């Protein structure tokens, strides 16, 4: 891909890391590299802008010069708040959200999402059996819809998009390797 696509790439790194003993997962190493580096590698040169959603180590995440966004509500209330912050800050018509703890995503994940979008306002990744709802490409204009869902008490990522015009991007289950527990890093 020669020209970056009109996409804001958002790396979701704002979780509490409870199953990792409270560690900030972006700085954990997988195959000799911090998870944040692996996520940045998937986006650099392919999207028009990059932002990082984080709720701690803000200066450390800011070392690359990308905007670092915090959740609009305190208390680690889930990845949808990071997604909302990204949608509200996006300067591009599309936003691609990547969880920092998913280092096995394909190198061409941006292109795959872009090709899958067709006339939809949202493309959500899924394996054959599970939705990966915060791994998605969506129109930036969906911020009011997501805000309304969150203000109504919604937090389940798998439910926020159910009443939208969305498409699925089917990926093999091995692409969804999540580093949620210490043994997942081995």
C-alpha cells in the first residue's frame, strides 16, 4: 500500500490488566518486542493517523509522538470507552481499532478491513465462533451511537453494534491470540 488510507488507527491499550496482575499490557514483551510495538507495526504507513488509548504510563506511550487518549470516564470500564475516545478524536472519516494484546493479527489487517467495508458503516472481526468486537473498522461518525449505548449503561463490546449496518471480517482463530494471562506471553 503506497498511500495511507483515510483511517485513524487506534491502539486500545487502556485496560487494567487484571489477569496480568495489573500490568500495563502494552509494555509486556511477546517474541522479544513490547506489545505496543507490534500493534504500531500493523498500522504505520497504512493509515493517515495513529492514536493510542491508554489510562496510565501516558508519557511513555507518548514517546512516539502520537496522540494519547484517555477514557472519558474513570475506572477501567472497558474497551468501548477507549473506542469512544478514539472516535471523538479521529480526524479521518474511518477509525480502525486494534487491541494492544493481539499480536498475531495479520500484517495486512488494515487492507483486509478496508476491502471488507463495502457500503457498511462498520466492519467487525470475528472467528468462526466468536465476535472480536473491538477489533473493528468504523465510520468516525458512529461516536454519537456508541456514546448513547454507553450512557444507557451498555459495556458489552459484542452488543454495541447490533443495531448498525455492519459486516463481518472472518479471520482464522489463531489471529485472535490474546495476551491476557502471563502464560499467553510464552
